[in-house]
C-alpha cells in the first residue's frame, strides 16, 4: 500500500481480484493504463485484489506462449492448470456493464488504507484478568486486521476496551446481540466487538457470532469453550468482519466465509485462513467506499457499487439456495426500487418460524411454553426486524399478528389480504402453527391472540378500526356461549397501545428485543368481568357509549398506561 493523500477529484474505481488455483507459484506482469507495469507473484491458493483507476492489463506465460488480457473492472479471475504455464479464467458473476469503473474520490492505489476504530468488550463471565484478556484480544484483532487488509484495503484498530453485563436468562443469540447493542456504544465511525463467555446462548440457529448486517456498529462473538483453538477463534472473528464489509456465505470449503465454522480445518498444519475470490471482490468494493468516500452505512453506497454487488449477490444466492445471507443482501442492494413490504414481512415471519421450530425440537422438559415462549418469540423476532430500521415496526407487528392468528382474521381483510397471502402462503402458516407450543399472555393463549392481532390491525389499518373490531367481536360473543370478556378487551387495548408506541417511535424494536415480557406490556386482569351475556351486558353496562361501560374501559386504559414497558 502506498500511503499518499488522495486528491479531491473523482476517478473510475476499478477492482480486479486475481486468484491462484494452481499447485505452485504463478508469475505475471500487471500494467495499468495510466502508470508503469509491475510484477505480480501469487503463491498457490493466494487471492489478491488489484486497485486501479484505469484499465488493467495482465501478461503471463501460458501454454500458447506469452498471453495478455485486458481485465474487466470489478470482476474475478483465477489461474488454473500448471503453474509455469497457466490459463487465466474469469468467474461469471452477471457481468453486464461490469467493465465500467465507479467514480470515487481519490485514487485506488494511492488513497490511504481504511481504518475502522474498534472497541473490544468482554462480558462479566470472562475468566481471565483484564491484562490477559486485553492482550489476547488485541493480538487476535491485529491478526484479523492484517488478513482483512490484504483482502480489502481496510484494517481494524483497537482504540478502547471495556466490559458489559449480560443477562444470564437470555438464551437466544439475536436477543443477546440486541442486549449488547443497547449496553455498548461503538467508537465514532467504528465498531464494538463483544466477546461473550455465556456458553448457553444457543437457542435458535447455533450462532458462534453475528452482526446486524453490513457496516453495522456491533459484532457479537462467542468465546465458546476452552477446547476451541485460537486459530478457530481468529477464523470466527474474520468471518464476522467479512460480514461487516458485505461478504456472504460461500460454498468454497476453504473459505473463511463457509457457512459452518468450527469444523477444525484451521487446526490443520499449513491451513491458510483466507477469503474466497468472490467475497474478496465484495469486501474490496465496499472497502473502497469506506476508505475513499468514508461511508459508514451500507445504504449510502454509490448506486454503481450497489448495482454490481447486487449482480454478485444474486449469483451467489443460486450457489447456496438454502442460505439466506446472499438473498438478503441482494434485496438491500436493489437499485431503482425498494424492498417490497411482502419481502420484509416474509423475512420477519421466517425468523419467528425458525425460533418456534428450534423450540419445538427440544425435549419436552426443556421446551418453552406459555408466557415464557411468547416473550422468547417476540424478542427474537424484534431483534431480527431491527435491521429494517424505519420499516421494522410495521413488519414486526404484522408478523406477530400473523403468527398468533390461527383464525385467518388478517387474511380476510381487503386491505391486508394480498400482502398476507404473498408473504405468508397457507403452507408456511400451517408449518408454523404446527411448531407453536402454546404461547400465552397471563397464562392464557386467547389473550396472546387478542393482543397481537389487535397490534397488527393497528399497524395494517389504524388504531380506531382495531378498537372497533375488538369491541364488535366481544359484542358478538355476548350473544354466544363465551360471553363478553373485558379481559379480552384489555388484551385488545394493550396490543393497540403496544403498536402505537412502536409506530410512533416511543418504543423501538431493540427495546422490545431487550425487555418484552407479559408483566411489562399486558395488564393484570383482577376484577375484569368475563362471560357476560347480552342480557347482562345491557343491564349492567347499557351500550358502549354508556358511562358505566366507559368507566371500566378507562380503568383498563389506566392499567395499560401504568405498565413498566412504557417507562422509557
């Protein structure tokens, strides 16, 4: 790297990744159109990005003699065959218009490397003394930074250390991540990396580490157990730093971005921790935006960068059809359009369904049920939905309503029917309901349904109509055997209050992920009449405009207003 100051003009940024897939060293000569040629030596397995603001040409000895090629911008090539006379091949990544560079300030080879400040955090379960864990994690971040620099032009520098308190009862990784985000502040223009020793945080998909998405400010990693080698921990850190710069899972078995780590590959003698060529292109392109435009949010990438990344992500999604990392980022990098509401709702529902399925797979004695299950599902889903930012509250509320609604009320509404049918087809609904293990509020399943369906109606329609539909339902029940239930009405009104707080920003998805519980958001039911027949209702409360009825509704609203969940 040439550490010279970048100029104020813009240039057509050009990243080309070269990989050596031969069994020996490959030698070549690279010639940028705007500067002198330079030699390039690639060891077996090596992957390297080339940064330039002009066309790149490469010459090397092939089976047909000296070969020369112009390299398309923002593409990946690899050498194959015998190392002394290799062939150069291009990896197809949906390359329409990919040979055009992106106009970025500064110069590719001359702009200083990107430096991301890092705050390293450990939780209260860390067994080592402060001096020892600081030294250990400082060295790990430094090693990871060196590898990231070689692949992306971005390095990570520890600027602060600290501790945070974890909740021992938390068992889902995404909830733990939300807790870490709330408790820890990242340094300016940097990230906070938390190393947790809470070994039991395993509910849901088995997470060794995670982050909210590219360029998010927090990464949480599990230190796991003493039987994991330091090289495996380094690989895990690199995996998440790769996600930070936009990398997705790869099917290449020796890539640090393979979906499942902990396979002990990195313990093997001579194993070289590295990124696969395609993800090297991704993190190099995002890295250029970081170091040349000082971008700190994925949404702020240039349209040309998003367009190329979208092509890459859509190609990678086909290689791993059951993995969601590439499709998710393909949706985030769509240009000229926004991610559809149905896609957001489906992604949020998928998160809830996965958590329910994981719980259902546990032995019966360990399986969550009742209020505890409801809290778990809500917190996990809220943590997942938080990445959708300003669109998160509606997606979360609708997803929870659909999850708890086994009567298809939401599907029957003209305003929501098309959206619901697209995001949650009948087969998906049936599979989810099969895995739900009796979630409840105040130990009653019917109250959970009232609460979350009313919240969803508020998000999908409005609060006034949600209230009216709840009252109409109870008046109808008054003429049936179940009778009018003020407990059900309390759940309706509590759900509406919950939705209004979320939709107005008074309550964020991260706060819900951190603190949702029955006691915090559902009032007690003491003294609330149930099973009231139509005749009894007329005698005791008249009609819904009667002061006697309104007095009891006001009592319910007072209980809702006093709930601890709104003490922000």
